[in-house]
C-alpha cells in the first residue's frame, strides 16, 4: 500500500516559502544583467560618492576611511529601498498563485525579502574583494552588531513594503505615494553625510529616520572612534518591531479581502 505522508501547517508553509524563494532566484538569475547590475551599481556609486566626499575631507571622514564610510551608507540604503520595493510588489506579482490554498501572500513577501537579502550578501562580498585587491585596510570591531542593525533595517523595510503591498490592492495610487516617499530617503539617511556634519540643534530634523540610525550605528560598530552621538539602538529595534506588528495586524485583518479584489 502507498503510504500517505501527512505534513503539518508549518512544514507546508516552509516548503511554499522555499518554492517561492527558488522561483525568485530563477527569475532573478535568468536576468543576468539585472543581477550583475545589482552588484555593480552600488560599487560604482560608492566610488563616485567616495571621490566627491574625499575631496572635502582628504580621504577620511570622522576617523573612517571615506570609501568605507560611503560603503556602509550605500549598502544599507539600497538594502532598504530594494527590500521595500520587493515586499510591496510581491503580492501583486504572485497574485495568480494564491489560487492554490497553500500559497498565501505572506509567503511571497518573505521569499522576496530573502532574495533581496541574498543579493545584498553578494554586494558585500564584491566590495570586500575590491577592498582586498586595492589593499585598503579596514576593521569591523563588532560584526555581530553590524549584522543586527542590517537585519533590523531589512525587517523594517520588508514590513513597510508589506503594508504598501496590501494597501496597493485596495488603492493602486498607493504605488505612486510609495515612490514619492522613498525617493528623498537617499538624501536624508546619512549616506553621504554624518549626523555630526550638522549642528546638534538641527538633529531632530533627521534622527526621526530609522535608516539614519542603522547607518550611523553600523559605522560606529565598525569603528568605535566614530562615536554614537544622536542615534539609538533601541529606536531602530522598536521601529522595526512596530512596523512588523502593524504589517502582521493589517495582514491578518485584510489579506483575504485584498487578494479577492
């Protein structure tokens, strides 16, 4: 007799996420130029911005080599923007698959976020190879904290993207609002500058932004001499948890109605 294997809901959910993740990888790596550009683009931007900033501060920015200073900012801001975009588009992109009872929107969002995470690992490895070949000395005083800040920002971006994706199923114009809100983030998140470049009385105009906290904290974790003024680990973590909570609450309440629209 044929043995029927019964799987619990967690095993089914895990397998669905893995299948969607494999699909993301296949689609992403089929577009060879797209994946290559995802790695090359931040490296090019880092060199350009490091050259410009280096002309202003002679190659060292607040005790950090300017290339490393810009690299932290560029990797983290692009991780935020691309993870948010992937999370926001995952539901709409995979809507046809939701006809299968086992496939739910949250699985598609998680798979899209995982793919963006893997792409960023390739970017980090590419930059590490460049630093090795050009012989630039660098340090990572607290790599575990850097990983924590990266994961917190990734979770924040995925949660916010999830909220935008759900809202866009009800109001398609939300996608335009998303673009308008995310475009300035590159300029106000500390990619090219440090919070210390501004007078302290104006910090409140910038340090509401969790991305700025993640970037500045990552720089401090790598180079303790950089300092930790004006930013907070707890603020970054709380922002990520609040965004995750809101995303899960909205998903639990509205996902069935959303995908039926």
